[in-house]
C-alpha cells in the first residue's frame, strides 16, 4: 500500500473506535452518577470516536473491496466480492446512522432519564429499529473480515492478519467491555499489518513498485525481496 494517507487511515480507524469503546463502556456506563454536563461530554466523545472510526473503516472497506476485485480470478468470484462490498456499505451507513441518532438523543435530553422517551420516539419510527439497531450495523466489520480472508486466500495479505482481524471483530461483537477493548487492539494490529508495504517487485516493464501489503509474492511474478 503506497498511499501514506490510506495507511494512516488503516491505523487511525481502529484507534478511534477504541476511544469510543473506552469512553462509552468505562466512562458513560461505568459512572452512572456523573452530573449531566460531564455525562453528556463523555457520551459525545464516545460517539464521536465511533463516528470517526467507522468513517475510517468505510475507507478501509473501499480499499479492500477494490483490491479484492483485482485479485478475483473469475466473474462469479468478482460478483461475490461485490455482494460483500455492498453489504459492508449498508452496514457502515447503518452504524453511522445509529451513532448520529444517539448523538441527537443526547443533545436533545436534559438528563440521562430524559434520553429514554426521546430515544423511544425515534426507535418507534417504521424501519428504524431494524435497520439502525439490528443485524445490519454489524455488516461493515463483517464485510472487511470476509474481504481480508479472500485476500489471504489469494496470497495478497498475511493469513495471520486476516484471522486476527476476524477474531477481533467477533470479540467486539460480544459488546462486553474488556473483550471489546482486546478485540479493538487485535483489529488495530491486523489492519496495521495489512497496511504495511513489505515487498517490492519488478514489473514486466522494469518499473519498481510496492507489492502486496503484508502479502506473499505470487508464483512467477518476478518478485525479489530487498
């Protein structure tokens, strides 16, 4: 991966999600007796971290989707990659919508207790609960896991990084505080590994370019480790 901005996004996205997890699980839920201005600040920081982190994961998804399409060897395989990519986009939109809704609820309320009726009025809108708070928001991280596994099979990324991301995302899905933190660390390590350019190759025209990020050289590709 040669784009420095893209590499930074692979690192920043899981770190921002970790900020959100820590603020929400240990700040908001861990201290129910906070005065409302402080509690609202923690709520906002937590959801701000989630919003920025998931926007970053959206960029990661797009990058891996594009790379998986290039790695696909058949039309059915490419169609499968596109289905996963579209599902991931829907999941990203849903989780971002969920975070924005939660922020709106917080800003409109004047206390923790006051958040309940406001939240219920939004959740009662047709389709909101199913799309923004059901299974759909999980599809973003799930799609990234599937794309990484596909790239690992095609020897485009290291298998351990793909498996570590899968394990981390499953741990995050438990919604339990400390496992979520450990899962977030695992996801961060995996994405950092995927983003690192570790191989160089000489193409048929003699041009030097960065090879697969964290991946293994393909047979007959003329790859030379330096």
